[in-house]
C-alpha cells in the first residue's frame, strides 16, 4: 500500500530540460525513444501526447484530468485509514466494556482477589485501540497524503514542462520556469545548473531504474 518510489521535483525538471534540448535540436518526434524508456507512465503519456501534435489545450485537459483522478484514488485510500483511526478507540472501549461485564459476573464466584487481573485484561483492549489509532492508522494516512502531494507536484511540473516543450520554449528559460514550483532552497540548488546539474540528473535516473 505504501509505495517506496521517491518523487523528486529536481529529477523531473532535469529530465524535462534535457527533453527540451533534444526537441529544440531534432524536433518533437526525436522524443519517441526517450518516451519509450520512461518507467513513469504519466511522464511517458505526456511525452507521447505532445509528439502526436495534439492540440495543446486538449493535452493539458487530458493530463490535468489524469492528475485529478489519481488524487481522488489516493484520497479514498487515505480516508479509509482515517476512518480506521476514528473507530479503533471505539472498538477498544467495546472490548473493555465486555471485559468489565464478564468481570462483574464472575465476582460472586471468584471473589475480590480476581478484580485486579480481570480489570487489567478488560482495559488492555482500550490500549490496543489507542495504539492502532495513533501509532498505526493515523501515521499511515498522513504518509499517504504526503506522498500524494509529492506526486501531484511532480505531475504538475511534468504538465507544465511538456506544454512548454511543445511550444518550443528555450531550455534555460524552462528550467527557471519549472523551478518556481519548488521551495526557495531547492531553487537555489537548481539555479546552479550547468554540468553538475546534468550529472545529478544522470545519477538520479540511474538510481530510479
């Protein structure tokens, strides 16, 4: 359920700038080989759509709709864990009440010496409910939403990048444009550009595959 794939805006920005350079030198059809090598299905789809000389507005509409549907699916899964976190303490209390009823029922035969152990057994279900809610379900839901935000950000960068490539924008300007999607600290690292940036891109691509 928890995908271990990392979503790095800087990686996608580097990839898009390289695509822009290829398209500027050899045309959009030269991107076919690069598209077929992409393991990210959304990125691959975006490249293929601009290669086919589709209307820019239609391309943007298709990709944005894909992002919305993806986010809705992610939200459904995260909401499931939110609901589990909400009901887990309630189930724990139910278990405690059942244990207390059983304890009171046996007091007449077992005597008062059994109250302590029986009370501990009854209350343990409340502990389990709290642990599941606060240590398991809630962190999972938060993690899923954080990953969703990361993926949406990278998808928006891809959309803006491929649309700019289709319109023939300068690769250097494209980098500056896409860096506005990232935090200021990441922008400062990205604006160093040059060979070091390309080397980091190659490393990221290798590790991703």
